[in-house]
C-alpha cells in the first residue's frame, strides 16, 4: 500500500483544475440547446476518452474486463448510473447558480458521501481514527468541509448583494431552483466514489496484467462511466425528442428560448423556422448561421477536459496508500478551489463587496490548507508503513 502522497496531491490538483475548467468551453458553444451540447460533450467524457486512454496506457484492457467477475462489473456500472443522475443535473446547477456557488453546494455533499461512505462500509473508520496519521487526514477532511461552507456562504452573500440579479456569466440565475438541484446533484454524485471503490478487483487484474500501478484505475473508469453514459444519454434523448432539438446537430436553429445561451443570438428575428420551411431570413435581416464545426470542437474539448479529472484522479489515488479514501476529499477541494478562481475570471464576483470577496479568499485558503493537511497525514502513514 505504498506510494508518494505528495505526487498524489499534485495529480489531484491537476484533476481538480480539469474538472473546474470543463464547462468553460461549453459556455462558448452557440445556438445549441443544453441537452444537445451536454450529450455531444458527454460522448467524449463517458465513451471516447475513457476507452482511448485505457487502451493506450494499460495492458490487455479487454481481457482484463472479460476476466472481471460479473458482480463487480454490475456494481461499477450501477454506481456510475446513479452518479449519472448527479452528473446530468450538475450542469444545471452551474446554469442556475454559477460556477462558484453551484459547485460549492453540490460538491460539499458529494465530499461527505463519497469520502466517508467507503471506510464506513468496510468498517475501517475506527482503525483510521485511532492512528495519528488517520486523525490528521480526518482533520483535513473537516477543514475541507469548513472551506466549502465559507465559499458557499460567500457565494450566497455575493448573490444577495447583487440584488437577486444574475451576475455576469450566469444568465439564468435562480437561487431556489439552483439549490434544490444542487442538493440532489451532490447526493447522487457521491455515488461515483462507491463505483471506484467497487472496482478494486478490476485494478487487481490490471496490475496482474503488468500495467504500471499509476494507470491501474483507468479500466475501472471505462465501466463506471458506462453507467454514467447510460443515464445521461437516456435523459438527453428524452429532452431532445421533447424539444425537437436533434436537428441542431446538423445546423438547425432552435427557438431562442430553448438555447442555453440566449445572448448568443444578436438578432432573433433572423432565425429561420425549420418547421415552416423558411429558407431565408426576413427582408433586411442577416441570416443566423450555426458554427457547427466550432461547436463540435468545443464540445469535444469540454468533454475531454471533464474526463481528465478522473484520469488524474486515478493516478492520484494510486499514490495515497492506506488512506486512499481521502482522495475523494482532495479531488473535491481542488475542484472547488479552481472553480472559484474561474468564477473570478468569468466576472461572477464583479460587484461583490470587499467583505464578501475577503470571505471567499478565506474559504480558498482553508481549502489549500486542508489539501496540505491531508497530504501530510498520508505521507506520515506512508512513512510508518514503510518502516
């Protein structure tokens, strides 16, 4: 159960940055409804990237999965499907609350469920808490939760100071709806950690096939993310049929009210009505053209960035030794840290008071400190185990 916890922390930070960044390309997509770009990007997140990188970086991928017990495959897929409910509403969380507040609320719940669930289930929590290294790691987890609360509180204050108006970059802000979705998303998203935990037999078979320990978790992602693909594809297909938005993949333009970014339409009157067969814009109006190639490239970039969070997560987890369960907290802390910084870059905090901005920086400091504490606890345990 050895490893290099310091290197593990670096990998978790890389994964957190990727996760916090994936929605930025999506915000640049034009004239596509939410379900259209979410599914397009998700194909890369849940199908293309997992199988591509697992094939490139592990040995005998297909043979390993064939040898995996059916029960293991089922539970990995099942927890992935349950996570899918959280994943598909995660985009809506950011849509209604913004990157900063949305991620803080949803990921706070995800942190608790995903981190503490596996050790409680396996009955190892008491043993962890009885050791100095374990106590330090648990302290870091509590510090992470404190940082999440502070960041969320700062986000709430910011929105109150802006008079309930959507801050710049959050065109559809709705606090009540957003919080309800965030709670649901956070609870269900914690299931991903359970899926990874259930995949230990796959990791064992992968190591037996001669794969570098750093990459042992990549085949597990293929199965867990297949469950996420199932849930998301079904839901997005329902929305696509309901909203008649499938034609957007080929250049058709939806009703302006159904488009995720209404600001992308400078002249709604110029949009032709596909149902009426209108081939031209009204006289004197400039025809709107959907940037299909750019949209697909942005969806591919956003989807691949999303996958990279778990690409690096599995590498980080492989280095955390006996306290690998703390990887989930490190991952969540780094996501919130970088998503909050993105919130500043996207001007979501523009107009907030000095007190509120000071509060959010305090929360960021707590998250950075929590990462250091957890890393120290894991390093202490690694040294004890080595001797």
